[in-house]
C-alpha cells in the first residue's frame, strides 16, 4: 500500500510540470492556427 501511495504522489509531482508544458504547447498551436 505504501508503494502505491508513493507512486501516486510521484506521478502527481511529475504530471504538474508536464501539464504546464502541454498548456504552453496548446497555446502555441492555437496561436499558429489563427
């Protein structure tokens, strides 16, 4: 159970910066399409 919890926390910490990068990429594509 401890392993699963630490895994979720690890993925959560990783997903935050990845999500920010995806948002920037989406904005870039949105600007390119206009």
